[in-house]
């Protein structure tokens, strides 16, 4: 029993670390989210520190990965073997702006032990373009170098950061472009887009002219954020599945219809990449996909739950055997490209419809608030598992994209149905694998063995 409790505690934390970002959700505020997450991190770190560190090798989101690293570095006396390698490997995957934010938090907390200084120095030394970091993340890099008493990559970068008036000009084109952009409009088009934006506003450059001239310096994602129509089919086909789904849902219905072939092709290409070697191997698959009003998310996570459901739809289509996939949206709609967050959540009725198709796998993507009628989905799944399918011929898993701050977990539909948190549709195959541990039939030992395998593969992939 104690092993099962431990396994449940760890899975509860993994679900939270995958879904929660400390931001407002449809039914909970940002403050509630942060308070709930803070408790979970402290609880799991104190009671299951080796597993807490091992979570860095799982598909937890960047917000929680940074929190795990911060908590581990704050408590060096409790460190276990291999923690430093895990921290360094996960830091290498974090977006630079989030890593620099983490370093600022460590400085504010006066965390400056030897291990922290070594890890931060190694991360800075491994950055591929020191001049780009000095220009794009200047405050963060300065703070990190001061905190760990580390040298800059070269004397020129050091002068740029700490003594900018010492040099009349710089040998690095990027550093010199930043210097010239203070008084020369043409120089700002040699800078990264996010840096050039500030100089364009300072010089009063018209927005349309600025976007036209800076276009060669913009990334594909920056183009999509600034000009909705700028993305071409080739660009879209290279985007990650969930990010592409978010973009598609941001378009008006008329534009989605006009670009149906382009958007559908891009979504299917992204799904095939995410499916990888598992494509076509899942047999008969049925999916219940939540497009009720609560899938609209919040002001800071607009339509995120619906985007995850849309991404899962195309990924499950790729994973199922050809012609053996049945999607069922809670709205009863049949056009995934035109889904919108609307209406109640009749999960129970859709689950009944899905089970009638006799699938080998049933995947439910929903926030778990079954309300039309309330509780029907849980009762249907209970009867199905205990009376109609005790041999488990049909595998059922519930993926929930929304963290329930009050319950310290994602909301579940039924005790006998494994539930896993999901943030990106691309993680679906791995989450279905880890969801098996949520059924209560495996103990802490099996979960630790699984985590050890994931850590080994993670470090091997990171060159560790």
C-alpha cells in the first residue's frame, strides 16, 4: 500500500508538471495555480528527491523544469548522485530567456553555492553565439555573470556588457550594429527582431515599413505572430503540431475554409512527424475530443485546451491503422478545422458512442468537467470496465490539458481509468505509456525503473 501511495504521489506531481504553468486557467486564478504548484514541488522534493530530479528527463513543461532546477540548486546539502548532470542536460533544452530568468531568481534568493556557479558557467560557456546573447539577453547575461563571478566569452563582449563606452567600435558585426542603432536607422535591420523593435519605436519608424525591412531577420514563428498571412505552406509544415494548432484556431472561419488544403496538409505533416515509428501501429482508435466552452482557456492561454484536442485529433489519425480512426467531438461537429469552444460537455454520451465502435484504444482529451449530465462519463467507464470489459480488451486513457489547482492534479473521470496531464499533443504517445502507472496496479518499484530508463535515455541523448 505504501508503494502505491508513493507511486500516486509521483504521478500526481508529473501530471501537474506537465500541464500547470502558473497562469490563469478557465476555472482557477494565477495565484491559485502558483500556490498549488509551490506546495507540490516542496512536497515531492522533500519526500521523493531522486524522483523529483528524475522528472527533468520527462516531458514536463519549461515552467516546471525551471522550478525543479531552482529547488534542487537551493538545497545542495540534500543532493543525490547524478543531479548535476540532469540539471545541466535540462538547462541546455530550456529557451534562453527562461534560463536567464531562472538565474535571476537564483541571484535574488542568494543561491550561490559552488555547484550552482559551475552549472551556470558551463551553460554560458556552451552558448553557440555569445554576441547574440549579449545583444538579445543583455540584462540576463550581465546578471548571471556577476552572480557567478564568471568572465565574458571574450574581452570585446565583456566591454559591451560592463563598459560600453570603452570602445569606439566593435569587431563583432552584431555588437557594432547595436552601437550604431542608437543613432543610425539602417543599423537596426542588422539586429534580431525583438531588439530591433525597440529601436524602431525610438526612431519613429512606421510599423509596416519596419516589418517589411526586418522580414529577413525574423524567425518563422515571429512572422506568424506579427503577420497572420505571412506563413506559407512550406513554413507551416515545419511547425510543431500544437503550435500549429494554436495558429490555425487563431484564424477566422472564412480564412480556415479558404486555406483548408494548406492548413490540413500542414497539420497532417506535423502529426506524421510526431507519430514517428508508431504511425499506423495503434489499430482501431476512437477519440472523444472536448470542444466545449471551457476549452476556450483563459485570457493568457486562449484556446489552449482546444488546440491540444485538435493536435491530438490529427496525431491519433496518424497513429491509428489506415481507415480505423473515429473522432467524436463533444459538440457533435465533424469538421476539425472549424472547431470552436462552445456549449456544454456531454462526455458520457460521446464515450458511449465511441465504445459502440469497438475500438482497441479509446483516448479522451478533456478537462474532465463532465456536465451534461454530470458524472455520466465516469459511470459509463466504471460499468464498462467492471461489467462489460473486465478483460481490458479496450485500452482507455484520459488526457487532461488543464491543471486543477484545488485538487493538486488534473481532474479525473473515473478511478479505473488512467489519467495523464498533457500540454503538447506531440507528447501523447509517451503520456499514454506513463498513464499505465496511474491504474493502481503497478507499484513504486516499477515506476522507478521506468524513470531510470527515461533518465538514461535522456542523458544519452544529451551527450551525458
